[in-house]
C-alpha cells in the first residue's frame, strides 16, 4: 500500500539534504552549513523515468558527538535504513574516507537490502579517481556524484530504480491531509507517534526539535490519512536561527496542503497567544480544525478541568466550529477518538449540500422575519447555492448584498450549522446581487 523507500544515510555535512533536493528537484529538505540540522527522518516523494518512490532524508550518523540529540539522530537513521528497500550511503569525496565512514559501512553491511555507495562533492568532472579509496568500505561499486551540480545523479538513479521492488501504490489524492500543528513543546511529536504506533519523530522537551515537516500515510477502518508532523510554530520575532525560520516556512506549507489541522494545546500552560495565532493560521487557510487538549492527565482536579474548558470560548471562540478532544499523547488516553473525528471533519469539509436543501432552509429563515434594514431598504435573500467545497462555500443572492453585516453573516453561519453537519469545518459565505 506504500511507495518503495530509498533511505539516504551518512555522516553529518556530506550533503544528504542537498542530494535529496537534487533527486526530487525541489527545496523540501533543509540545507544548512551547521551540523545536525536534519534531526528526524523526513520523507519526500520522488519520480524517476515514471517510477515513483519515497526518498528519506536522515540525520547525520555520528558515533561520538556532544549533540544532546546525537543518539536519537543515529537511531532514526538506523531505523530508516532498516525499513528501506534501498539505501544510499553518501560520503564526502572531497575529503576521502573519513573517520566514521567505516562504522556506518559496518552497520549497512548487516542490512539485507541493496546499498549504493554515492561519493558526493565531486563537483568537477574528471575527478572519478577520487572514488578508488572507497572500495575499501566493502559496499561494492562507488558512484561518483555531485549533488550540487547533478553530475552522475542520472546514472545512480537508473541503478536505484532497477533495484526497487514492485509495490502497490496508494494514491496520495485518496488520503486525508492532516497537519499536526501547535506551539513548541505542546506534544505534537508524541501525539504523532501515538497515532502511528511507531517511533517516527524524535520526541524531546527541547523547543524546535522537529524542524522538517514529516509525512506518513496510514490507513484505519478504510480511510487513508496523510499525517504531517510540523515544526513548532512560534512568533516570527522569536525565530532567531535561519534553520528554525525555514522549519516555520515548511509548517506553513504543511497547513496550506492539509485538509484538516489538529491544533495541539498544552493544558499545563493553557491556551496561549501562540495557540490563538496558530489556530488563526489554519482558519485563514480554510483548513478543517480539531483541537486536542494534550496532557489532560496532568490536570488533577475537576475544577481545573472545568475552568480550562470554560475559558476556551474566550480564547478560541473564532474557531468555535472546531470539536475538542481531551487526550494524553504520552499515555494514549483519548487518542483512539482522533482518527474517527478527523474522518467526520473531512466529510463535512468535502460535502456538497443540494441547492434544494439550502433553499428550504432559506424559506424557514424568511418565515422568522429576521433580516437587516437600513435607510428604508430591507435585505431580502432570494436563493442560495453551494459554490465550493474544501471548505464549503455558500453563495446567497440578494436584493442588496452590501447590506449584509458581520452580525447577520454570523447569524446565517449559525443557522447553516444547525441545519447541516458542518463539524470542524470553516464555511465561507458569499453575497451577490440577484440578476
């Protein structure tokens, strides 16, 4: 049900992310001169000569490192290699066989999948003699490449796709795109891992651990979901490092291509300005929305729980359409309700309501006599029709559409929500002149 996987592994700063970007012809992977930029393994869809596969960018493997994430990064890279159908071991041809290359090669020789030894940074054609020392790693033929300029990448890709197994492909358009969003340390990665049932994203108490958006497709009860664990969103004024800035941009892209966003709120700190800002991002981009009150188990008394829920309308009233789940990503409490709720939200987000049903509602609204009048004129809604989905868009034809104010628009939205199941989805209302 998934694309074959090609994992790119190697020491830090050998050009893995540049190589990944070259292979997919995009700037999805973060490229930066600093060591340890890629922490989690990030997945990117790729195509070569009509053969699709998933390319996995991993963190640099180091066996001696002062980085507090060193062990987790190494483990993530090892897991990526273990679950892959093909492994590309990238080394730095400009420095020759370096300390650490032999240790990585030793790990890879234990894997029962094809391993391609790609010697990178041979940016000047004719330097193929630089690859000879790499035969000693015991991984077969070294492949000279330049991720920066593309030299040798075509020949390498030809060989890689020949080694890929045939696999039934799950079309991405069949998947419900779900962006897991929220401020740093809200528990997004823990929730992401709990939903998947495997340790896919590194979980840490350090803000900004997740810098790349990581997609994973899973299937539950006949529905297919594409989950994206995004970098923690924080105020732009606090994004000091360029790396974190690019992660922020990537998170915005994740929201842009999601159908439904899950706003993870840390109940230990309550709903903050950052939570409101993140919710506004999703609402403005027309995403369905689910609010997950995470770490619910940390609230010890019924009074604390009641007070937090009572404050939600004040803090997140502008997304009052979003259902609320109380969960503990660490313990798994309530997480089982999330995927069914996401299905419900998506169904509302993508539904089409017939024009006849909308105009029956309009007839009932006229009978109430509630309308807008100004300067001797009275607003009359003639008929309505749905003109868009994902999210639903409703167009009302009226005699004086400019008379519609914010209060009346809210009134119409509330009546629509009462009449139809619009759980978790924003709606857009349009008003046009009759005729």
